[in-house]
C-alpha cells in the first residue's frame, strides 16, 4: 500500500501548487520595456568578415509577467544582422515571455557584403533596428556598424574536397613542400597600395626573383595563422614614410590582425609572421608598425650579407618574438621592439647584427616569460637534441635602451668553441642588468671591459611615458638624456619621429620630450 501513497501525495501536491500560482498568467507588454543601451555599436569590420557577438539586455521593471508580441529586425529577412533571443537564432520572434522584474539577453552579430549595398564609398555605416512590439507600443534599439571595403588575398579551396591550397617554398634554392595554407602572389599583387586595406588569409608568398613593394600608407590585415613569406631569391620593400599626424599615421605602413574591435587592438599573437627565408635578399622596412603577430619578423640565413635593414619602425605585442634572427644579418636604426612573450629581439645562432638608436624593451604582462628583452647566442639545438655552434660575426648595440619589467633584460649566451668567433659590443647604452647574486660570471659579463661595454648605464630609470600602452618616448627625467655617442648619432641624425638629435643626442629611438603635468 505504501508504494502507492507517495506517488498519489506527490501528484496532489503538484496540482495544488500549480492551481495557486498566478505567475504563469502573462499579459501583453505595454511599451514599457527598458534597455541596457539605446544603440548597439558593433565595432568596425571588413566586408564579408563576421563581427564579434554583442549583447543587449532587455528589462521588465514591472510586477507583472509579460509577453512581448514581436521582436524583429527592422529590415526583416533582408537585414544583414543576426539575432539570438532566448537561445533561438533568427530575425523575427513572437510571443517572448519575460517574468516580472526580470530581464533577457539579445545577442547581435553581423556579416556585411559591401557589394550588396548601394554605395561608392570604401567604408560606410550599416544600420538597422531591433523593434519590440508595434503600433503605439513600438520600441526600438538602433544597430550601427562601420563596414570597410578591402582587397582579399587568399588561397584556393577545392570545391569538392574542401582542401585548402598549401605552399611549396623555395628555401635556399631547395623546393620544400609544406602544410602551410597559402599561395604565391600574382604579378598584379606585387605592389600593395594605400587605396584600400588588404586582408590576407593564409601565407602570401613572394615568388623567387620577384620583389613585393608596399607603398606608404598601406594597411595590411592578417587572419589567424597568416602572414607573408619572402622566398629565396625574392625581396620585400616596405616604403613607409614619416607621418605628419601621430594619431592617424597616414604614411606609416601598418601590419596587424583582421579583427578591428577595440578588444583586439593590443592582443598578442593574432596572426603569424613576416618570414624572410634563407636566400631572400635586400629586404627593407621603413616607417612600419607591426603589431599583435606571433613573431613580428622571422629572419633566416644570409649571415654575411645585409639581409634585413629596418628603420623608423615599431614592432610590439608579439606572442613570442618581436624579431627572431637565426644565423642572419640585420641592421636596425630608430627601431622600437617592445613587449613579446619571449624576447623582443633574439639574435640567435650567430650572424651579424647592428642596432643603432633602438629601444628594445619588454613589459610583457600576460604571464611569465622565460627570456629577457634581448637574447644573443651562437648556437641552435636541433630536433634530435644535437647542438650546432656557429660564428657570431658581430652584435653591436650603439645608443640603445635595453630595458623591461624583469631583471636582467639582456643575455649573452655563448657556447665556447675555438673554431668560431663570438663578437659583441654595447656602446653608450642604457640597460637593465642587476646581478646582485653573481649568477652571471665569465668574460662576457665583465662590465669593466670597455672592449665589450663602453659608457654603458646600468639600471637607471629610462622614464618612458607609458610602456604598458606601447608609449616608449622618454621624458625629461630619463637617464638616457644627452648620453648618446655623437659619432653614431651623426649617422642617424633624426629620431623615429623626425626630430633632429645631433645637438644633444639621447639614447634610444626617441629624443626626450616634456610630459604634461598630471592633474
């Protein structure tokens, strides 16, 4: 008998409870909804690239349970916005229930094809509305998105197998098949202009014997796992110029990810790298900003030639390295390499490196980092754990700031071998290296040896404006003020902003300024 009593009692209780509840009696809304915002701004996106997801919160402040008869996009099915209401995707919804003093989320996305919109502009505002109810109870929330037109460069995808085209690369005159998605640039893609932004999917490879020229003011945006590869026998020439407006940077060439929302503006590791393969030659970068890559520039081979010349440029927010050189040759003048998950500049596996009036800093804040701002070594460890040692022909740092939020911020890591050379020198540099526990010994850390360290300032404040926000200009109180070697300054007579430095040169890429007083 007891087996039947409990189910009967449970059913009776539920019937009694449900008959007493009034909150399942919903009445139609009367146009008194409240919203978390009156306009949802979906940040700038490129044509045919989906936006992030944005939310709108809808409040029922009344003491009554209500039904919203309709929630819809003003343009209906023609709208290029997408909604999600109560977990359901669509553009029109009916009889949405909302309990008393409760709220619901509406999620909004968009993907807009600029060619489907009547406009001759290269960017335009795409708008619509979310409409709640109708007639006298109608309420609206505006939707606004800035759409930019762009030139897209992407690999082919097989329509049947869906397999994406991959690259066979010329590395040191050897054809190497890879699994990298991408393709070689066509002849009409070897000059990138400032007419429209470029959006690159996969790796765009510069063919052997060709030169990729990038004009002043060009904007390049890279999708995840994308970048540029310069093959053996090819070159890249990035011809940025000094800008008159420091905020617009109208003549700067800017390379960054393809997510334009503010939340992505300083997020490291959004795209791959600019990879200069062994055998590429005469690569030049002037007035370039490279940001948010995994590796800003990866430079391989050609240790005895001037493989890469970079000037008046900034590389920051790199997921691993700002510049990673491997048995290569790099000349840098007025370069800021700032904040990376490992080293800002890694001059590895020997080679030839000359940096003058550069600011090499690391204020990484996304977790621990294993390496200092500057790493110099003469070896590489292969996959089979064998170590190969080679010549460090030269590594000269003249009038440079080498600093960061860790200590020490440079490491000279030599495997001694009588058969190879190891040459380096710091001249008139401001560095962070405080070896209080004598962890670094040997001749490479003999700071009294002027053949290696001449007029070097240790552990004094560089007085950066705001290194956490990539502002590396120095102020009046900087220990770098007036301390540069004039012989090198005369070779680089203006700073990264075009300011003359010959009268009283400061160490680093910038001449100092007077910061405004904080209120």
